[in-house]
């Protein structure tokens, strides 16, 4: 992948990948989830946005120092060695193919607005979901260029309506709705912490632009710029959309809404608003699923190139794409999708999504710690940049610890066990490497 002709992703496509991963189904439901926290729910966007910017700066620093395929995996390995790198690659890979299934389920929910039978026919819903997953797998196997163009187009397509709601919605707010905002039962600091952890779910994915570095033009410059720009846009967008929704929909309605943005759009432009938001949600979820598919091939590719994942993941097809990784991710996400439609397993699936969020946060924690280590040990062009990178790394590290702690004791417990489940794979890879070395 050293040939620059194979690097087809410039600033805008890299930016679109990061935007596409962040702006998924979360933003369409979080106003309802945050409604019980009242004004602290809005404040949580500021806290979470600040923490995410710190994490993005830390990863941007590492992208300049380690412009390699793999993102959080590569940074963890550079800072703490092969075993830590493997565990981070393993955990992040789990979060990716689980996320593909989860976002596809969300997409089916919005498609049901136009195809009501999807609500009553699990078999049809599964078939439609599998078609979405394997259509995206085919797109990525065929061409990284086509996939990145699709990502940019869908990212812009879902941003524009959200920007419309954020902009014109602010002019349509009724001050009386802010007066009805709820007061949380918890004490303020605890409530703010709980709300901030919930809001963090909407930012997971900002780091994906660091992973397919082998396909990005001038990754040492492009990745930091695209990642920080994407986070900045999303922070402002989320806060503006939430303020608009809180101001358009009375609190007593918002807290029980199943489609808060659709309700807000209806109040803003009439009944057509709900249909418009549903279309945007479909685009957003497909865009998010595509971003996860793309990264699900590149994360194991990076680990395989370093001998930490089976070598098959490192082989490229005739289109120079890690097709094997895409297909394996597609198979695993398809299994998860089908499990979601088996009676009794829905709750287990939803819990696994929480674990998926955790397994994405842990590699980011290690990456911020590696950035902290590098900022202290390696030369910097200026004293200002050294201080900035060190502070951003420390703040990002502390924030990830806080977010992980807020995920809940059970989630942390199962997430830790899932990470340990990868240890036998690491042992097997090490034994295989030693055998090959003796031959």
C-alpha cells in the first residue's frame, strides 16, 4: 500500500468517513434520552464535545507521529507493544461488526415508515437487513474509491437536513418550552456525568478516519485535519439540533417521544417533516453502516500486516481491497442481525451494543495514553505544541476513563471478558510465528 496511486481518500472523503460514523442513529434519539436531565442534558453536549475534541487532538497527534494503517490499534502498539496492540485491535474489531448489525436494525426501523410490513414480518426484515449489509460489503470489496465517494455523498445528504433543522429550528423555538424542561432527581454533578456518558454514544466513531491510513493521501496531515474538522462540525451540529428540539417540543412530549427529530420537524414544517426526517435517518444509518464495514476490513488488515491477526486478513483482492476482512465482518454482523430477530435475544443484543461501545472506548483510552507518552518522550517543533499535545492527551485519557466508568459495572465486566477472549488467538498467532521462524 505504499504506492501513492492507491491512496484515493483526500481530505473530504476522510472527513466524510468520520462524519458518517458519528452521525448515525444516535442523534435521532438522544434528545428524548437526555430530556429527563433538562438543562443539564444540553450542558452534557458541551462537556462531551470538549472531551471528544481532546481525544481527537490526541489521536491527531498520534496520526502525525504514527501515520500507519490501524488507527487506535497502531497507536496502542506503538506506545505499549504487540500484546496491547492486539487486544485493542481485537476489541475494536468486535465493536465494528456488532455496530454494523445494530445500525442496520435502526435503518430497518425507519424503513418501516415506508414499508409497514417490516414491522410485522421478521423474515422480511431480516432479508432486507441482509441485503443492506451485503450490498455494502460488495461496494467495499469492489472499490475503496467508490465506497469513500458513497460515504462523502451520504454524509453530506444527511448533514444538510440536520443543518436546516438546527438553523431554522432555532428561529421557531418557543421560550415556554424551555420553562417546561425537567429537573433531574440526581444531584447536579451526578446527573451531568450520567447525561454526558449517554451523549458520548453519539460521538463514538470520530476515530475511524485514522484507521484506513494506507488509502489516505498524505495521512500525517490529512487525518488530523479531517478528524478535528469532523468533530468540530458535529459538536456544533448536535448542540444546535438539541437546542432546537428542546425549544420546539414541550418536555412532557419529548420525554416519551420515539422520534424526537421527526416531532420537531413536524412542528417546524408540518406533517411532511416526519417523512423528511425518516428519509434522512435511513440515509444516516446506511452511511454509518458503510463506515463500519469499511473500517471492519482495515482494522484486521493492519493487525495482520504486523503478524497479530491471521495473514489472510492482510491479502488484497484484484481491486486492492481487504475483501476477506469485509466478508468475515459481513458474516459476523449478519449472524448478529439474525439473532436480533429471535424471540428472547433482543435484550441480549441490546446489551451487546453497550459492550460494543465500551470495546471502542478502550482502544481510544490506550491511544490517548500513547499520545501522552509520545508527547513526553519525543521532540516537538515548539514548546507550545508540546504543552498542547500533552494537555490534550491527559484530558482525553481522563475523559475516556470517566466515560468507561459511566458505562456501568455489568458492561465493564462483560467488555473485559470479551477482550480476554482474544488472548487464545494471540497465543496461537505467537506459536505459529515461532514455528514459521524455526522452519
